[in-house]
């Protein structure tokens, strides 16, 4: 998401369209790994993450719903389908526990679901106002989440086997160092595991700058992009030593080559695809990346006054290959 987000929650009538859209999603098994994978009509997706094997999970901004899809066949079904006011913005996965961690946007919370059966395992509440918990990532030691309205990151410590902590063990960590928020804008957005232990990559949508973050301390160092920026940067994905940035309203994905010596990055290609329709977040499998189309140009996120989108509106994951 970025600074163009305006809207309120509206949830009525969505669940009938979700079920209909899921039933229609039956691509031919004779063409594995389809280039376009439909998610339920009217779902209003934003976050996507790959789980075990070829399974991926897509969250809905409308409610606490998660769609599970097999990237190999394109077939999917609703894993979580709740008539709840909790949206799923960014979504992260822990392979040790098979848990999904979901960002709650303006609700200021992070929820945890079992990817095997959709059971809700926990909810961690971080803030009650002036907040938008946007994106998350799981590292060996913790799950981290960004807040687009506050200059902080949220940390959920995890044990070696991925066991969840008690609610009083979670942390709110101020971002210090080079990171600067722009008042009245969406700032911190996509987050990804860094190359160094306990470090993260973080993008600021408003400024187009990229940062290296020491997760436990919150200290940030700008990763200077030598030949451009990643304005409107949303989801991040580190893949084969390159960092990919979905730039939602620019309708493109930028590939960055990272230089760990001088803490810099170089734009090596800008990927455009006629099938992109406001790509927000990215998942990877094999040599391919998958972008979820959020379609914010015709269906703004349902927060802060925006009406519910057309329940028949189509959404999809778009597969594209990258060269390394």
C-alpha cells in the first residue's frame, strides 16, 4: 500500500463472491505453473507469501480471510473465511511451525494462523490508533512487521522451533539512524530478510529509499540506490542475490543488485508486464516470481472512507521469470 490509500471497512456481501470465485479457479492440469492464477472475485488481495512446496497464501483486505493456492496447478480454496473486521494486509510464513503471520493494518495487530487447517493460533496487539501495520517477514529469531504511520517496527520473538511467545514478550522498536518518515504519507512498507543475521531490508514508499535495518535494535542505514529510486515501493523479495521491489502504482517491479561492501544498490532491470494491475507484494518459486494484483486504481483499499469494491471484480497472481 502507499500514500494513495483512502477508505473504510465494508464487508457485506463479500463471502458469496469469494466462494463463487474459488469454485471457478480450475486451470487445466496439462499446463502446470500457469502464468496467471485467479483468486476469488471481489477478494481485494494485497499480500502473498509462499509456504511449503508450491503452496502460496493470499490475504484479503476485506476480512480475516486467506486463500490457499497451488502454484503448480493454479487450483485453490479458502483456508480462512471469517466474517471479521480484521483485514489481512501483509502476510509472512514460518516453515518450522507452518504458521502464517498476518498484518492487521489500521487495527494495529498481528494474527497467526495454522497453514494446515486455518485455525487462529494467536493475536498480538501493538497499537490502537495512528497505526497501519503493513508488511511482515519471519527470520530465525523473530517475526517483524512494519508500521506505515509510525517510525517503528514490531518484533515477535520466536524460539528455534518457531514457538510463539507470550503476549508480554512482543516488542515495539523505534527506527533510528538514517530512516526519516514523511508526515502525512505512507512510509515504512515492504520488509524482507537481510543477508546478515537479524538484519532486514525495508522500503519507504514515500521517499523511494531503501534501508538496512538491525532488527533487534531498530538502527537503520540507507542502502543508496546509485541509479534511481523505488518510489511507491511496496512488497520486497530477495531472490538469487537480487532484491525485487513491487512498485504498486507504477505498475512495475524493479530489480536491485546489492553491494554489501559500500551498502549500495544498482537498478539492473525494471520489469513491466501487461498483466500487472497494481502489483503490491511478491512471492517466489524456482526461477519465477509471482506478483499479486491489488487493482487499487479501480478498487481502493477499503479503509478510511472507501466503499466496498464490486464483488465481481477479478483478481489474480501473475507469474514472471527473472534472469540472473
